[in-house]
C-alpha cells in the first residue's frame, strides 16, 4: 500500500509545470505546484547523471523535495500513541533515552522517505496531473490540495495532499490521501504491532536497513 502511495506521489510531482523556481511557502497551493515543477525539472536536467548512477536521485530528492515535506511531524504521527507513552515516563534517565530513540526514528524515517522517493522516480512516465481550484485558507492551519492523475484508458486517481502551516507561517506537506486512504494512517497501522512487541529501536533498525539498499523501484511485491 505504501509503495502505491509513493508511486502516485512520484507521478504527481513529475507531471506539473510552473514557470518559477522560487517556492512560495506562504501559499500551500502554490507550494505544492512549485515544488512539483522544480523536482521534475531537476530530474530532467540531471538525466545524464541519473543514467550513470541511480543514487543521484537521492541527491535530487534531498535537495528539491524533502525541504518541503514536514517529515518530523509525519514521523511523530506515525508513532502515534508511542509519543504519549514517552511523555508519561517518570524516570528522567529513562525518558531521556526514550526521547533519543524518537529522535533517531525521525532521522531514519527521513532517510527512508528519501530512499523510497528516489526509487519510485526511476519509474517516471508522462502522466497528466490536474490540480483542484485554490481556495481561501486564511485562519486555517491544515488544507487539502486536491489533484487527480489522468491517463488514457485508465480510471482517474484522486489525491489529496495534506499541508500544514508551522509557527512561522510556512506551509509544508505531511500526508497524502489516495482515494480516501491516508499514507500516514497506513504506515501507523503497519508499525503499531511491531512497536508494541519489539520496540522503537527495532522499527528504526528495519527502516535504516531499507534506506541503505540501492536505489531501485521494488514494486508492490518487493521490499518496501
């Protein structure tokens, strides 16, 4: 399921064209469009380097995409109730270690996203993406940026990007909802059992192992 979400995201990011390189972090709708365009332009510009080594896609994802994804907030959402349990720990030394474990999970989660996005970008083809109409967002701290992927002979895929405003007034994406299913909810469901049974360190180790695999698309039946 997660791989399917990321493939949809890669297609969305890869199919949009806007004129400016500057990213407007004060407007969630413009931000999504501009980041999409900048990432795609970089992939096109660096094709020679990518053909030499797919690992260059990690550089592109790190520089063009990740600064506009609120991966810290997303990671905490994935951990869910585990974060509340850490806050309730009374022993100072134990709580300090638990906080360090969460910090490591956030770092590894970022690396995992970079590796996985890089993998799905190896599958880029020329799909068409249509953006929904921008709406007034004053006074809101979360908005949905609606898109749909249109490809001849295939059903439309509806996507909502959840974008949140931080304390400085800048907007970044933290989740996507494909046909009513949230990426973060899917990952949270996947990890909750492992967190309860084997702990956060085990989950972080799993993600770290996957993050260091060579950049390639692994598909629905392969490693995520």
